[in-house]
């Protein structure tokens, strides 16, 4: 049995070797002339045998190469996703740094401009009650930095935010100007186009969330929409000339005996991150 197999394998080997030799010989002899019928038949047989062996091998090779390429594609895809996540994180961090840089530049500009009038203590907002968003906030400076109660607090651009209500060693509670519970109002004046600048009291508005009401305006005062409202200086807490906001609406009372205005705060009280505490004024103006 084994001997017959060996003989059969030897015969096949001899046959293949003979085919190869014949093919080589035919290739050498066919140069420059047309192949004869036996030669063409032999070439056809050779091509058929080569096709039977080569095609499956080529398909297997292509299949294995496809698996390898697919694995490389998955690895590249994972690497690209990781790079995209890193890019998104870096982009978000860059945006935060750019926003912070812009705010700090704004604070520096205000501090340099107001340095002759005020001694400013920079602070960061570190706490806020979501249920009382328009009432107050907590800052990270306190008694150790020279902060005391009833000091005015302004935003990075110098717009009025509120006043210090309670002080600890390293923090303080600030009552916002939009507070409607404990806010006692701010003495203010309207920078109108006329020679007279009407006075009134600004308090947190009960009708408009995040807005202010300016009351006790003279019924004959000429107040227009878009006028700027500033602190009057008739207070030991709020120095004169600090921007409070702009007039949005004017309301006239019964029979025109009273007049009030709805004011939009100049400071973006919803997104405060850095503020100044005005520690001392250089005099009223």
C-alpha cells in the first residue's frame, strides 16, 4: 500500500517535472515562430493546471490580506477616535482658557482705570444657591483680605453686582441687586439726554426675573428707553457713577402721579465668575 503510494507520488512528480521542462523548452523554441498544434495543446494543459492551483491560492491570499487590512483598519479607527477625544478635550480646555483670559484682561483694564478712585479686591464666585439664583452668591475672599460687610461688589467690567452681606475669614456672602427679599435698594440716577438727571431707587423686580425696578421717579422726569442708570453716590455703600443697567420700559401710574421704569442689569448676573469688592473710595463724584 505504502509502496504503491510512493510510486504514484513519484510518477506525479516526474510528470510535473516533465511538464515544466517541456514548457521551458517550448518557451525557448517558440521565440520568433508560431507554436505548433502539440505545443499549443501542451500550453493549454499547463495553463489549466496552473489555474487550478493558482486561483484558489490567490483567493486564499486575498482573503488573508483582507483580514489583515480589516484588523489594521480597526486599529487605525480606534487610534483616530482616541485622537478625536483628545482633540475635543483640548479644544474645550482652550476655549475655557481663552474665555478666562478675556475676563482677566477686562478685570485688569477696569482695575487700571478705577485705581485712582477705588481700592479693588479681586474675588472668584465659589457658591450659588440654584433655588435663589437671583438673590445672592458666595465669593472666596473675606475678612483676611480686608473685606467687611456693606462693601459694594462689581463685575469684571465695573457694573454693579450687589453688596457684601456677611463676612467670614476667607469668604463672604453677597446680596445681588436683583434680590427681592432682603435688598434695601440702591440710590440711582438716570443719565438722560436733558440737563436734569432724575433720581430714584433701584430694587429687584418682582415682575421680571433678573430685572430691576426703578421707583420714586418724578412724574415729570424725562426718562427714555435705553437710558443708562448709574449709582447716585447718595450712599455710604455704593460710590457714584457705577453703571447699574439700562431702561427697558417706562410705566406711568394712575392719573400720571407716579412713574417707574424696568431696568435691565448691565452685569451678566447669571454667569458671574470673577468680581471686585470695592474696599475704599477715593471720594464722591
